[in-house]
C-alpha cells in the first residue's frame, strides 16, 4: 500500500509541474467567440456559437496542447492517474449540458448562465490536483460573476457573461504561468 501511495504522490508531483495552459487558452478563445457573437449577431446565432464553441473547447485544447508543449495526445509519455482525473473533470463539464439544455428550451437566455457556471466547476478539483488555489479562485469568481451579470444585464447576457469569463481566463492564465511549483 505504501508503494501505491508513493507512486500516486510521484504522479501528482509530475502533474503539478505541467503548464496547464492549453485548456484555459481554449476556454478563453471559445468564450471570446461567444462574446463577439453577442456583440454583432442575433441571440439565435449567439446560441449556436455558444453551443459549438463551448462544446469544442476540449478539441481546441488538444490542438493548443501541441503548441504549449503539453501534448495531451502524446502516447510516449508515461501514464499518469491525474491525467485521467483531469479528463474526467472535462467529461463532467460536457455532461452538464444535460442540465443546461432543458433550461435553454424554457428560456434561451439561461444558456450563458448555465453553461458559464456548470462548465466552470471543473476547476474545483484542479485546486486539489495541483495543490494551488487557482482552481478555487476560478470556480468561485466565475460562479459569482456569471450569476451577478445574468441578473444585472438581462438584455445583454450573451455579451457581458462571455466577456467576464474571458477576463477571468486571462487572470487564471496569468496565475498559472506565475505559480510556483515544487520541483
């Protein structure tokens, strides 16, 4: 049992050394597309952009990971249990559309609220995985901001909420780039 715990600790240390920039960059680009759509197009088009852009984050992150040196699809890298845990959090974010879609069908303007908050929940376990507060910060700030903006700007939910998420991603990326890891 001690060997398993040591192996898990070693894998966690290895995971913590990663940049972890590909996914937040992908999220930033996706939500930026939603915000720009909200500025220039009808809500109907913005709904489609939101579904397509946020549903594509994982694929965009896979492509970006090659540029950031993280290469999610690198088969030569040793298996890491925390990679699996991270990808399960991504799957969780995709499954939350089962909550977002029924509310969307009742009120299409609920989409930035539900997708904005529910997909952001994946950041919570990241705090534990990397032993850093950035995931907790991202999740709590995102939830509070999205909920507040949803009430304050009912006519512009497809503009304010996406841009708030973009700003939060910029801050999160800055924190990730500057975080200290135990090497």
